[in-house]
């Protein structure tokens, strides 16, 4: 799906929840359940107001409004899906078969990707259609999905006691092992970085368990917000350092990840940000901007997106958007910190750091598949946290 129908990733997890909501609306056994549609209207109104304000200062107002409409649609689907899911009576013993099926499809897909990459046959050269121009990079979206969902799958298997302790742990670790192998042999540096950062922060959090964990979360929140607020300055300094120390680019990992060209793009975007820092240029307008690049490492005039979520917020939404998103990230980290079950808390931390890592070097923040994938992860941990609170 990530290869052939990438946009389907934005709604595939929401459809069952919306169907469940429709079913509950006509079923008398759910008549006592509450559905807070007022909150949905408030969310839609807030998004509309923010994008309207952004459009007023946008270099392409219609493009900004169109993006706002699409973003609102995805948010609405996610919210309606949550209303449907949250009222379902979720019992692990009743879901063993479903978890087995999910695990089977997941591990089959990962195994197929690993085999295809191992023998240099990216989906049999895209089924022999234009295959000579395709390489392992065609799996990058798929590997992002694998990286984000292997930890949630691990948690589901661990919690499903009806599978049996030994069987569930075997299935979980087999899934992790094959996923890590597929990512390791791929050309997706963003997912490799994500896994390294994710596992490193999870390990540090594990060491800080109990008394010192609150300090870990405080440092993490302050560090991430600091990096978002000062992203343009950091990128300019990083580019200057690379220009002054070109020997750094002899590093194989930096060469393979096109680090020099990416940092030069970030430097050029940082210059544009300084010209319109308060309101930005408008959502989804990056591709229309001419970059003031020095063409030190690579010659280019335009790009599709910044390959960095913090710079994209600065560039397109300005300081107002940066403050808003910094608040959202602070609240997300606060939500994760308050999850009562430590295993789930650690699991959510790992996925959040993986998401940040990919977003910091990879995809545009307005891409529908990316927004849908992000909301699916949030939906999963909100539902699991709700269950964890009941259990506690």
C-alpha cells in the first residue's frame, strides 16, 4: 500500500472506527454512550481560523486554503474514528485471533520487503514496469510504516495473555528482528536514524525509571522545544561548520544520506525565514519559493518541501505556527509522560522519537499519508492509554 497507494495510509485505520460509530448510532445497546461532537466542531473552527489567518499573509492564499481543507478533512476522520473506537469493549482474550491476523500480515509484508531488498529486486523491478529506473528507495515509505508500527505491534502481542507468554514473546521478538533487518539493509537513512534515536532514548528512559524519570521528561521537552524555536539558527551554524570542515563529508553515512545538499537546503530556507519570520509564506508554498542558495555542494533553485518539520513550520506558518506547534509537542510529551503503565509509556516514547527523527530529515508535514499515519499513531496510544487507566 505504501508503494502503490501511499495516500490510502491516511484513512485505512480510520475506516473501521467510522463504521463502528455508524453502527453504534443505530444500535440501542450503545444509546447511553456519549459522543462529543461539540469538540469536533471546535477543532474544525480552530483549524479554519488558523489557516484563514495564514492565508491572509500567504503568497498563494488559495493553495493555503486548499491545504487547510484537506487537513481539516483528515483531522475530522481521525476524530470520528476515535469516537467509534473508544466505545468498543476491547478485551484481549476476544482479540487474540485479530492480533494473530494482524501480526501475520505485518510480518509477511516485512519478510517480503527484506527478501526483495536482499536480492536487489525491488518488488520485482516494480513488476517489470519501468523497473530499470527503480531502486531500493521505493521502499522508503514502507520502511517508515514498519519503523512506526513495530513497537505498537510488540505491545499488543505482549499484552495479549491469551496467546500464551512464550508464544506472544516469540512472535513479538521475531517481528522486531525481521523489521530491524529490513531497515538495516535498506537505503532509508531516515528510518535507520529513527531506530537508533528511538532505542537510545528508550534505554535512557529505562535507566531513569522511577525517581529520576521526571527530570528525563523535563530535559526532553525543553530540548525538543528549543530545537524547534532555534531551528533556523542551528541550521545556519551547521552549514557554516560543514563549509569550514569539508572533510566531514568523506563520511560514508553522510555521503549516502546526501547530508551536504540537505544542510545547504536548510541554510537557504533559514535565510528565507529571516525575511518573513512572523507569519511565514503560507502553508504548502515551499515549492514556489526560489532559494537563495550559495550552490556550494549542489545547484538548485526550488524544492518540494524542506525535509525538516521545524523549518517547514517556520517557513510556512511563521513564529505564530512555531509557538502553536511547540505547545502541541509539549502537550504530546506530557500525555506520554502521564501514561500510567511504564511499558506503554516507554513504547509511546520510542514511537514519538522515531516520528521526530523521520520528520526532521524526511517528508513534508502536509503530505496526506504522513498526516494520516501520524494521527493513527496518536489514536492508538490514546486508546491504549484509556485502557491502561482503567486497568490501573
